[in-house]
């Protein structure tokens, strides 16, 4: 039976780390499984502070290495021949890694490539020159976000760390947990105030350290004890989830290694156990899976990491597929990453009107371009008006977007003084006048272009949008109107 209230404070707050509560299950899962963890974030966000306080709370022998300044001798000591001359022994220093329990490689993205290669076995296997580090449990690292190749020096776009290079993908793949830490902009008002108060009147005293240490050690032990139960209860679901999500990520250009598949399965298990300990025994497994994806992909450590919205969309698509594994048609539809193509496939498979309506509204909500949403709504309305009885919500969405294209009316507007509007109107007017006597599809194109002036064409190129509109009409089989 899980003890529901082991601690009165969230996990990270036991260390007086503010604003990290959403990461508490991930941090606890990493500790409970002894899994390597990589922290990514700008300077001053508390990465080192968190690790140092964790190591102290766990009462671990701790080594903090600045990887940008690290030499291999700093890790292992100086090699010397033994008395026989047949092998080497190491003359170590107090900072050597041999007896440590918790090692932290700070600035790992500034580490020399040759030294990164030597960190592989430490992080992945807990070995140095083939010798097992018997005491070592935790291997954590931190880095600043690597700058893209075309990084600008504009100070308004945020911090750029020109010395921070992307890790070797093979090294990143040794970290089951890859965590983006919160910045000042991610913190709420309460968290910001608490951080400032800590600087004015430090509250992490010996007393709070002792209380936090006891609670954290209890939480780690409770999470370790719960992992086996999660495997037994949710193992089949987690297996199916991983099989599906690997395919979905492949189609979304987020290819993962077989090692990562195994890591993700174990991360979901551990995070779910941590949430059961920290929150409630009946937490939803799908939320644990989402947390594992958001904090477990090696691409998060690259120059252009996938936005969280993309990872969440991948998770939701995967969850839908897994929830409908018994229906082969639904599996076929949901394995398609493009929401518009899902609508076409579902119609071909003769899905019910209600199910097709759901896919239509999802597709429209996923399209970012306002002009394409209007064009797609027009194509879908024309495609389904005769042979489908969609839900009122679906028809409303389609008509709201397509109404001014399908039912044009005379309207007057005054050209603004903005030079782009005048130039755009001159081009649009010339193009429309050449086609004014045409009917059918040509008239529909003209309606689409006129309906988008001026608002849509301030944000988008009207010629490119028109071509996309024609392509979407053809996609839904609209040849004549």
C-alpha cells in the first residue's frame, strides 16, 4: 500500500528549489532507478543547486566536475605501473571518481570530443578503463542549450551559448532522462517571490536540510518499492504504447534507437511509480507516458529541439491508437501523422459520420495557417455535403470558415495607408479581372483570394495560399463546382 502523504511538500520544494514541481516525478524516477539524467537550461536556472542539494540530502559522496575544464587524470588519477610492471595502478587525488556515489558533469556540452568519448562508459556502464565503479549510483550532467548554426547576436531573442556544442548523439542516447529546466519566464508569481526571498533570507538551513533529507530518502525508497507493481499492472499497456509511439515518432521525423525504446518503457514505469507516491495511487498512466516523452527524447538536447506541442501531439496520437488497438480501421487512420490525410482515409474506410466529424474538427484545429483552414473547410464542405450527415459541431466549424468563400457577397472596404495593402490589392485586382468571366473552379479560386483580403494576405503570400487551396480541393476530389 502506497503511503499517500509521505511529505507535506512537493519533492523539489523539500530542497527549497522553486518552480520545478512539474518535474518532481521525473527527478524522483531518475533517483529511484539510478538512471542518468541530463539537465538543459540557461545559466542561473538552478541546475547545479538542485544537484548539490540532492546529493547532500541523499548523504552521497559527491563529485562535481566542470567538464569544460576537465582532464582525464582529474577523473582517474595518474596511471603508474604496479610492482610487477604488468599492469597499471592509479595514484588518485581527493577529487578522483573511484569512491564517489553521485557524479555531476557540469557544462558537458563544452567538453572536448575525446573526453566525451571517455565519459560514455562512466555514464552508461559505471566503468572506467573497464573497471567497475562499485559505489557509483547517480550520473547526472548539465548543459546550456546549444546554439544553432545560424544563431543571431540579437540580444532580444534570448541567451545564445556559442561555446555550447551539441553532444554526440550516441552520448545523449545514454541519458534516459533529458530534462529542460524552467527559466524565469516559466515561473509563476509565487515561485518568483520565493526565489527572491531565498536570496534575502536564506531558508535552506541545517534544520530544513535534515527534514528534507529524511523525506527525500523516504520518497526514493517508496518509489523503488512501487516500480514492480507498476510493471505488473501496466506492463502490457506500456509495451503497446512504446510500439506505437516509435512508429509515430518515425513518421514525425523524430527517429529513436532501440535503446531509447527500452529506456522510454522504463521511464514511463518509473515516472508512474513516482506519481503514485507523490500524488495519488490512481493517477492516469497516459499522463506518465506524456511526461516520459517530454523529458526523455535525445532530440531535446539538439540545437533546434522539438517544441513541446509537437511531442504532446505525438503522445495524444499514440494514446488514441493504443486506446483503439482492437479496431484495425482506427489503427490505420491514427497511424497517419497528417491530420488531413486521416480524414480522407477515414472517409475511404466508411467511418461513421460521428467519427468522421471528430477527425474533421481535429484536422481544422491542427492547421496553423488561417487561409489554409478556410480553404480546407471549403474543400471538406463540398466533398461531404451530399453523402455525409456530419454532426452540428462539424458543420458549424466548416461553414464558419468556408462561408465567405462559398457564399460571396458585395462588400466595400477602404484601403488603408499601409503600402503593402495597396500593392497586394493591385496584384489581386489584376488577377481577378483576368478571370471574371470564368465559372466553376476559377470562380471559387477568385472568391478565396478576395475573401482573404486584406487581413490574411498581410500575414501570408496570397499566391502560395491560392495554390495550396487548389491542391486541397483536388485532395478531396473536387474537380468542378
